[in-house]
């Protein structure tokens, strides 16, 4: 999927203008993308709220669980999505960043009966739920998986934005307002997206770089990219079901660099870590 942008709007995407915006960005901006979840029940309900003057909040776009994108504010205009925020010496991220909202209910509670329930009362089936530890926390909690179409749209949009604007930061709301915000949460492959869109452009070599040990260098360029399709996929040190994990299991939708394949296993890199995934749960481009 490729997304194109003309006159600060996504070509072909519905535009539902929100009054909740500031003036035009200053010269050389936006240079950052902030990823959010809506915390709402549906993309439509979130769009309705963000175009309502009473909400005093918006983002530039909302991405639904079917991957569809609705734009609310043109990309040359400050939208009100970040609130009080700071990172790397800058404060007030609205004036630097494009805000992307993904339809997702946010943190779920597990009831004694084993149901997973959103703050607004809806129950979600266990096979859509990820148990993971938030980057700002120490204890595991429950999150609704993002859908593959939704992650593909988010990735395609961020890729187009990086080509169109001088983007050098892709951050979660949870990283610019820690303690106050927990979106997009551990179900969103933020580190993988950042690695792929911001850092990878710095790779200068082509072809695999093998270390003397025969291992692939952590900076080796990938053959291709893929997504994890299982709700949680073991990430192992060797291509064997009993091998040790190299990192916690990867949530559905995690973007991986595929480095090698053999006998039903894909060797992949995620956030600089290299290990093996069962091939049947990796969808490659
Ligand atoms: Zn947010």
C-alpha cells in the first residue's frame, strides 16, 4: 500500500474538518510524529468527538481497525493532540508534530470471570488481547491488539509523512507525557516502526555483513520486512521450538526485518535484537 500526500492532505482520504486546531506550523515543521490510541469504542465515535468544538482536541488523522484513514486537520496546521508534553529538551509537542490516532480502546481490565473489558464496558475476546508490560511500568497488563490493516495503514502513512516533511522523531504519546498518558501502549510496534523509518535510512552498506563468528551483524540490511500474525509469538535464539527466548514474545503486528530463512523458521531483527520466529506466523511483503 502506498499513500500519497498533496497540499497537506492524504489523496483520496475523507476529510472531516475539526475546529480544534491552531495556526500553521512554523518554517521547517512539523518534524515529528506522535502516535496515539483513541481510547474509544469506534473510529466513527472518535472522529465525532474530535470534530466537536467541546472536545478542544483533535489529531491530524484517525485510523480505523479496517485500516481506513479519516483526516481532520491538514498537515501544515497545528492540531491539539499532545497536551502538556516534553521530550529531548522540547516542550509542547503540538507545535512540532503530526498526531496520528489509532482506533483502540486502550488498557483492558481482566475480570475474575476471565473477560477483558474496556473502560467503557465492552468485552473483547481473549484471542484479540495481548498481555504485555508497558514501557513506563513494571507490571504486565492487558491491551487490545491492533489489526494488521491498521498497522499497515499507520506504517504507510508514516512512511509518506517522512518523505514529505523533515520528520526525525516518531514518538508515542506515552513517551512525551509519561505518567499522564499510556498510548499507544505495548501492542503498538513503536520501536520497530522507528527503527525502520528513522534509523534504517542511515544504513550505508548493501548485502549482508557477516561477523567473523558467522553471525549476521546486527546492522545488516534485511532481505524483506514482515509482520507478526500470531497474537504473541515466541522470539527464540535458535530455529528450534525449545530454544531460549531472546526477548519477550512479540505482539501481533510487530514489524520485523527478515534476515534469513530455514526449515520453517524466519531469522528476524526487532529493535536491534536478532532471533528466530516460526515462519507460519510471519507475513512478509
Ligand atoms: Zn494520546
